[in-house]
C-alpha cells in the first residue's frame, strides 16, 4: 500500500511510506493479487493515527511492462494511485504511476517528482524490454 496525503485534485498526492500487504489471492498469485479487507482496514487505521491515509497501491508485473493491465483497470478505484514495477529476469525494469479517471475508465499517467533532497530534475524510467 502507498501511504501519504492528498487527493490528486485539490491537494497533490504525497507518498510518505510503503506498507507491504500479503497477497491473499487464492489462485495464480504471480499474476493476481488481493489485499484482505481486514488488512486494508488495519492499514487505514494505522495511517490515520499519524495523519496519513492509504493513497494507493503498488504491485509488480513479472515479465511484462509497467503499465496497467485489463485486470488492474477492472479492480481499480478512482482517487487512488497505482504504482507498477516491471520485473524482468528478477530485475526491476521500469516503473509506472497511474490513477483512474473514473470507475472502469482509462488510467492516466501521474508525473513523479523526486523529493527535494534528490534535486529538481525528474527521473527517466526506461521502458520495459
């Protein structure tokens, strides 16, 4: 899960930390994931205690691009960020950050700005091989 603040509209998103969630999917866990509702609720409560909220989710795409799949689109909700890491031959090969325009609709790419301590330039992410 991506924890932080903001809504992407009136207040820019700011990711402050990551919270790994166990994959509870009962089928092919390599290509599908499921966050248990009890874990979701626990994460939301923990985030609220420190003035944060769940602003999105992250997952990997083994051996394919770091772009949302049809399955990602069907499961996504507007108002959240979706960070996808392409993993090829067990190595990170690319990152993509997306949000959903409307339920069941298209994703749009979200620009990533590095924290000030990393400089003012944006980071180029190579395409998935």
